């Protein structure tokens, strides 16, 4: 689940893919191919695929399924609605192409296409997703009195420097980028470490860094309650609500 050194798409625009399988397939070909083209990849089976995709919000979902089965078409529909990821279906034959697309697939491939075609499709997806993800990033990110500069990886609160570790900075940046929206522990762990980890491991890790961030905000004279714990879902930065509370005091 880690990226090889020198793989395309490194840096802040790393791509994540989730491979969902309901039938046997040659993972020995697919996973290295995804990594080659800049995707950090993790495999999931039918039982936990949907919940994992909802938590992680990946860039690409590769569904190795049998579209002639009703349960697989239902899974495709659910995966399509679970995130904004591109949904790439790989099936054994061409039998249910239209049904797969109607269920929510964006791209369709067949086992018989061979590795060369599959490699080209994944390379194309990697290029397009990297461009879309990397385009238009601002150097500076601001929320209320919290300000971040990406290139220098420096942060300020109310004009005063906020001394953060690399992990703390990455987490604060993620919260600012997603301000007003809940960041699940799995998503947050991916931001700060570049790895896809289990939900249990993510929850343990993120608790520690959230506590440290709140402590440093408080030491800088800024309300730590600006980082909200949304029970059972994750964390969010709610600057607007905090400002309203301050006005009401």
C-alpha cells in the first residue's frame, strides 16, 4: 500500500485507488500497475468495500466484478454514490456493459483486453486525475484567523507563528482544505502519512495529533474547540461556528 520511490504522481497530488473484487482476478498484475502510474492502492472485498470507500474518498475505484449478477450491479450503484471517485469496472466479458454503465461505472474494461490495454487505461486515468487534483492550488490557505503557506509549510494563528511538526502541519492543512466538512480518521491518516491504514489504526493515530493541534492552538490563544469531534464520523474545522460563539460571549 505504499508508493515506490520515483513513481509518477508523487508529492501533494498522490492518488489513491481502492480495488474491490467479487471474483478471482490477477492482483499480481493490477496492483503493481496502479502503483506504477501513481496510485497508492488498497484491496477490499464486498463485505467492507462500501464503508471503506465512504471513509477514504479515493480518486479511483477499480471494481473487478461480474456485471451479470444483480448483487454486483447493486454494489456498483452503491460505490458510485459513495464518493466522487472515478469508477472503473473490469469484467470477464462484454455481456453487461450497458448495465454496468447505467449502474454508475465511468469506464469499462474486459479481462480479454490484456495487460497492455489495461496499463494504458490506468496511465490515462492517472494523468487526468493528477491534473484535476493538482490544478489551481493556492499557495496560501486561510480560515478565520488561521493562515497556512503551503510552499514553506508554515502556519500562523492571529498573526503569530504556530510551531508545528510535519504531521501536525499536514493535519491542520487537511482540516483547512476541508473546512466545514467532516474528515474521517482514515482520510486524515492518509493526509498526514501518505498511507492507507485500517480505521482502528487511523482513529488511534489521529486522536493523538488532534489533541496536539488543539493544545498548540490553545497555547497560541485560539479556541481549541474550533476543531470539532463529530461523533462516529471524524473531525472538522468549524471556524464560522467558533466566531459566532465568540461574538455571543
